[in-house]
C-alpha cells in the first residue's frame, strides 16, 4: 500500500484470492410494479457475529443493486435475503463479495447481458476490491483496484483463519498507515511471491502493523497465537482476521481445532476456490 494520492486514495498491489468461506445470497425477481426489499442476517452456522447496525441503504449489496438500476435506466425489483458468515470488520472483503454477487446475480436474473468488463468498471464505484470479486479466483490487483491481472490457475493453498471478536475499522487503519509514512508500492515484491513460489514467512502486508495498533487487544492476540502454534501469523487485509498458511487441508483442520481448544477462539480451515454464484429465482 502506497501513500495517498491527491484524491486521498491509496494505490495498492495485492495478491487477492477467493476462499471457501462465503455468505449466501438469495435473489428473487419481483413483479415490475413491486418495490425491492432486503433482509440481512447471520447464517445459523456463522462463527463470529457482530451487530448488523448500519442503514440498509448503505449496505454494499443494496448499493450495487441501485448502481445496476441506474446503469440500465430502469428498476429491477428483487427480494434479497443475505445470510452472512464472513465477519464484519475482519478484512476478508465480506461486504465487497456481497456487492459483487449482487452485480453478477442481477445480470443473470434479469438477462441484462452486461459484459464482465463493464461489471468490473461499475464495481470500482463501490470499492477497490469489488472489481476483483466480480471475477474471483487468483489475481494481482493494482492501482485502486482497477487493474486486475488473473493468475489463471487456482493455487493449492490451505490456511486457518482466526476470527477475533475485535473489529478493525478500515479508515482508522489507513489513517494509522499514513502516520507511519508508507513508501511507494513495490509491485515486484508482490509478484515474486507467485513467480518464485512463496514460503509463509515471506508473506507481507503493509496494513498489518497499523491494524495491530488500531485493533484493541489484537497485537496481544497475534502474539499468543504465534507462541502457541510456532508459525508465522499474518493479518488479512486491514484486519482483524489473522491467518496461518498450512501444508494441506488435514493440517489446517487439526491446527484450527487446536487453536480453538487452547484459546477459545473462533477458527475455520479454508482453501482457495473459484468464485461462487448466488441463488437465483424467477418471478412466480
């Protein structure tokens, strides 16, 4: 992450991956004269829950719906049921993935025939990681999220996510980063992780230190997990989720159970996957 430009946006170069922890969105097309309605709740098996206390009109998935309507110049009445598993304020792109799912879902549900390239351009209005999540998989993402280079094959990568009760407010993390005077983006350092094959200890995140400072108690938790597992512990995005890279799925499952048993933390083993689509249904 580089220093902010004149418009306040921070340039990035990041290796982004989609994993098999996902929310579930059900979209039902309504009759043309109906008003859209939205419901957001926690899924029954969500491991980490915080209050869903934001105005419905500020939700990224709802904003994505309104964005598509403006783009096509007509209303697209839907009923959205969003059941969340991805923690809020966890640095996992949960809200952004919901927005991307809404864009793809409406495109298919109403047969809008909007190209993926156009969807990605629209997605950039919602957030820097939303264009990638329209695509999913494994990509190098640069600029303000507008330059996406697909890595093609999906890496065989397994990890354990540690989901603290602590949340990190993204804007606060970036403000702390600015206080630390970030250096210009080094895209070669990110690309070398893929081209040369990476070891867990080689992973880095310029937002990790700001997140550990902003998240109340997050640094102590990070240190405790590192001491227990004797493994490199990384911060996902702007925090607060921590993760540990594992050799295989079985190791991830065992380590997840060990951390939960010893520390009482919510954890989940994950692997990298292609994007998942929402559940689509037509008017009855």
